[in-house]
C-alpha cells in the first residue's frame, strides 16, 4: 500500500501540475495522500517531514535563487542581455535562424542568467528572427528550450546553474567536475538536438509553411522608449565575470592563499560579482537598477517556493516504508552505481517537474550511499556529480514542468503546436544520453 501510495501521489502531482494548479498546494496534498496510504500520521507528515524538507531546501539554496534572480533581472532590465543577444543575431543572421536563437540562449545560461529570464529576453528576438526567416513561429519554443534548458544547465563544465552546484554538496566536487565526461555529454546531447531543429526548419520550408504573427505579441522599438544607450559589451563582461569567479577564483585562492571555498560559497561570490559588474557598467541607468534588484528579489521567492514544495513532497516519500523498496531497486539495478543514479534522478525529476527539486530528493536519499560505494575514488565521485546533473535535465521537461509552461505561455503556443520539439530536444535526447553515458562510463570506472 505504501508503494502504491507513492505511485499514486506522484501521478496526482504530475496531473494536477499539468492542469496548471499551483505546486504550493498540490505538493502537500499529494504528500498527504502518500502518508495516508502508508499508515503515516497526517500531521506528522505535513508539519514535520514536509515542512522540514521544504525549509531545509530554502535554507540551503535561497542565496543562489535570490542572487541569480537579481542578477538576471538587472541584466534584463538594463538591456545588457538583450544588447548581447542582438549583436549575436547580427553576426549570425536570420539565414541561420535556429543558431541565431540557440547560441544567445547558451551564452546567457552559461553566464548564470536564470532560464526563466532567458525565455522572456530571447522570445522577442527570436520572434523577429523567425519572421525574417519566414519560419513557423511554433518552431521557436523548441529552439529556445534547446539553448536555455539544455547543456549549459547541466553538462558544460563550470556552469553556474544550480543543477550543476547541487551535486557538489553530496560528492565533495567542484562545478567543473568530470570535464571529459562533460564534453562527451555536450556532443552527444547538443549535436542531435541541433540537427533535429534544423531538420524541422527544413521540413517546414519544404511543406510551404510560413511565419504566422502572434496576435498577442507587440514588438517594441527600444529607441522609442528613450532609454539610456547601452553596448553589447555590457552584456558580455558580467557573464565572463560570473564564470571566472565561480571556477578560477576559488582555484587561485586555494593555491596561493590557502583559502578553500565550497561550491555554494563560490556561487554566491560569483553572482554578487556579476551583479556589481552589471550595475557598474550601467550606472547611466541608475534609476533602473534599484527597481531591477527589487523585481529580481520578489521573483526569486516564487521560483524557490515552487521547487522547495516539490522537495517537501519528496521528504514525505522518503520516510514511508515503500521508499525503502524503491531505494533497494535503485541501488541494486544491473550495471554501475552511475546507472542507478541516472535512473533515480530522471524519475524523480520527472515526477516533480523540477530538475533541481528531483535531483535534490534523489541525492538526499541516495547520495550518501553512492558516495560510500565510491569509496573516496575521485573519478567515480566526479562522474556521479556529472551524471546526476545531466540526468536532472531529462524527464524534468515533461508537460507539467514550470519552465515549459512559462515558455509556451510567453510564446503563445499550445502543447499540441510546440511541445514535440521541446520534448525531443530537452527530454528524450538528454534521457537517452544520461542513461547511455551512465552505462558506458560506469563500465570503465
């Protein structure tokens, strides 16, 4: 009954989230379903395990969500991110419409900008590009998702996205863990995803499909807004600062000053430096800076609460008897512990509709066992880090995922029109890649 309760709770969570209901009330209700069918006291489950799991997640990761949201909003409202994107578009041209959308997304997410912010920044640019290229607008969400929800979120070494930072807590690794595995993963995931998008664009042209305007989208001429001028360099420098401060600064401090920072501390330092750099480069827009910081701070609460509520649900699942069965299945699957981890993280990321939430639940329950099984082997620990990160970006983008719903809402497309491209490039390909890489890499460790 307990195992049935877990499955039923997960299904309810996915269905209700898919229907658009808030995870803030859906998660505790589904957690109660799990508790009741497991013979566990409802009040103990909700006030105890659920709230404790949620609060612990907020305590651990609020600085990253808060600073990341502020950084993204400053880059957005000052026009720094858009100016960099526009420059990249001019260099690439509408002839290569897919690349002109994907590359700016990759640059911004690797520079630490939240993927939710990237969606809002890129869509107006992508709209203009696809119109110039005369490609169906319904293909645009797939291109944005490939750049924003993909390899720079999970696979490229040193990415400051939270999906790459969470595993450091469990495996004592850095953001640049397993560089060779990371590079292989980037190739295995990005090449087929990009080829698929180009094939879709070619097929649309061959079928005679054309761009159809979005009736809800109003293009804004920024010159008419009378904003202070900006330059693309103000969009590039903060991104470079964040990446260097996250990866190079801790290394130099440890080597020359004997000071060692955790990955979480390095992330805070990097994002603060990114915010300060963006503000200094945009002092001519000083009136915009405080409102941008304010909006970013407010926006961070919704993002972390949605994820924390999903983690709270997982905290209840962890304490009921049925979870022991699932844990034994995961730990005793054929193949290496990398494959077990890939399966566990993918399933929980899919169930919660959250890459960071699903990975946190999986690693909180299984991370210590995986670390013990690695027996201090640095290579295995780094591989566990990378496989966990890559796996979190697989089934997380099922239809009920918050980022997917946001992207479709912003682009005014339906699941029927555009979800297939998102699913292929950010769900199916990463899922297959994570499982295949876990099997192959595990055989050589």
